[in-house]
C-alpha cells in the first residue's frame, strides 16, 4: 500500500467520530439506584430496572443530566430546553430488556464545536494547499459537533477462547451486568476531520475537557472512554461523499491514529485498483496493524426507535442550566492562555501543564511553595522530569527547581536526585548537600581551573580560534574533570567563551 502522505495528495479523507464516555464519577446508574462500580463481583450491582424485569420503572439520574449539560456547555453546544428519551430496540445478550434507553432526534446538546491547533509533524499529514497554515506549518481546524446525547451502557461481554477477545471462534461468552445501565454520553462529530492526526488531537482535547469537568475518569484502557471512527475517501476537489466504513476496537490515541491511517491507505488501494469500498464495520487489530471485517451493512439498521413511555419528556429550566454553567471550572485552553500571559511560559509547555487537571493542580501548588520567581524552572521540571515519577510532592519539586535555578546542580544530576527522593519525604536540597553534589559557581576558584585547562590544551584553543566552535564542549569537559564534578558547567562555558573570544 501507498504511504499516507502519498495517498492524501490525490484523495481527501472524510472522518467523523463517535465518542462514548461513561460518567464514572457518579455513584449510581442512569435509571436506578444500583451502585456504579465495574470492579465488584460480576452481576452484583443489578436490580429489576437494569435487568429489564417486567413492571420495573426507571427514574432518571439528575446528576447525570447535569454532567451532560456541563459537557455541552464546555464544547460550545446549544442546550436544548426540551428533549426526551427513546427506546432503541435490538436483540443481543448485553441488554437484558432488549432495548437501550437513548435519545432521539433532539439531544440534550446540539450543534457545538471544538477548535484544534495542529502543529509539528502532525500538521504535515494535511497537504499545504488544503488549509491555511502559519509560518511554522501549523493550522487551526474547527471541528463541528453534531450532538451529545445521553444513553445507558450495555453489559460487559467476555468471549472465552476467541481471537483477541472477539466472539469469532469463542467457546463460550460470559456477561457481567454490573456495567448495564451505566450513564453514558455519546458525542457525534460532523465529518470535518481530514487526517488521523486531527482525529487523535480531537480525542485528546475532548478527554482533557471531560477530565477537567470531573464527569469521568476518561480511561481508554478500561473502556470508560471509547471511540468509533467513520472514514471514507473522495477525490481531491470533489464534494460527493464516498462509501464509509466504521472502525471499532479503538482503545488508545495511537490506535485511533494508526487504524485511520491504515484504513485510508487500504481504501485508496481498493479504489485505485477499480474495486468497491463496501459499507461495513471493521475491527482494528493492533498486533497485526490492520483492520478486518466484522460485518457488512447492506441496509440501515432498523431499531424501531420510539419515545419511552416510562420516561416523561425533559424541560430544562434556565436556572438548571445556569447552575450547571456555574460548576464548570477553568477549561484547559483558558488555563493554558493564563499560564502564558501570567508566567510567560512557552505555548507547548503551558498546554502540557494545563491539559490534565491533576498536573495543573500539582504545578500551581508547587508554585505556591517555590514562588513565581522560579516559575520557568518549575515548568521545565514539571514538563521534562516529573512525568517519570509517581510519588513526588510539590515541596520536593519546588526544592529541586530552586537548586536548578541557582545552578547548584545540572539537569542530569536532577534525575539522580529525583530517583533517590521519589516516594520519600527527603528534601532534595538536603540530599544534594549530604552527597556533595552541590556545584560551585565561585568565579575565583573556577577561573583558576579554566586558566589551567587553557594553558594545557593549546591545540584545542587554536582550533576554536580557527573557527571550530564545537571544541568548546571538550574544554568544558576538561574543566569539569579538573573540578572533580563540583564546578558548574554553565559557569565554565561562559568563562571559557569569554577568555577564548578576548
């Protein structure tokens, strides 16, 4: 098959996403009081409502409605004052009552959008003549959101003996109804995405937003956030949609990108050889890095969708919507912009710190200890060092940042210090002093070492003055060796350059 870049020179990919997010931070299910937990013994958090027993009546979870309204407001959706629940009928063991309670044509949230900032290598996936790019090759892609609707999740099925957990060739299937009835919101985009990287960035931004709202743990690994991708191709310059395929089993950002990339290239190969792309559902196999057919859709599914007679229509009041709006915290984009304006951080660093609410809270608590005078160093430590450790405290990060800001240790030494204090209460400064790691910046003592090295390394001095600037690194190394590691390399670098240029 051709590579993605070659394919997208001739073809335009048309991609839409359906993102399912379980509201895992709630305590009870969508329409009953069963405990919301998937970690308990199988089939223990069940009742007549979620098992579909005759005569059992559902009662909507108000906190779930608050969560979906918050999600809609955070994604610039119009909140529909009047909406209702429908029954979506299908026969499969994961839904005991043989219908799923969902929403119909009018969802709680309609017609929103998110703007994606695409930069770096990912921006190169999209041909330059299809979008306006900035001087660095990046661009902004506005992605429309068709709707966000509420529904209940199905039970968890485990297929024993099937390849990669699939029902094909399975010897038996097990069902856990603990998940059945879990509040689930489904976000559907318009087909505005044009590259696998745009799809990955959309999912990443949506996850950051929902994490910040606190409505879900958004775990792709455990399945509390799942994504289906719809993909078709059309010739560049045409407007008619091609036949789409639906992608399943996408449980990571990388899987989303790789599955879409493979499918774009596969469809292009089929079309260029005169074949036909069929409307089908395909399964991503990460171990083989390919998609395989799950089922072919020759006609649209008939779910016999009609209003649920057991659930009254919803009329959301302005007071309810305002209450939901008041609960929305500072969102990642706004936090990123604040970090840039208040602290002077680079956009990429500010975005990384603001993207995860736990990381942002840790960063701000560290600043409260360290003081804003060291904010640039704290940000550098948070971005480049802290992600490798899981048991540091803000006080430890503040102490380490102060050592770096004072040039008392190098970044390489900082890793050694963090390896030692991670998971303990030891102060990094105390560890550095106890192990004689603090570097000297005394100009008198370091200057004497520099003069001795320059007098000894006459060949390298001449090479530098002849234009070989790279030899400066060798001279710094000689100074560090002479100082037995106690001299600051930045100070040596500065002194050497000054003497060599004079």
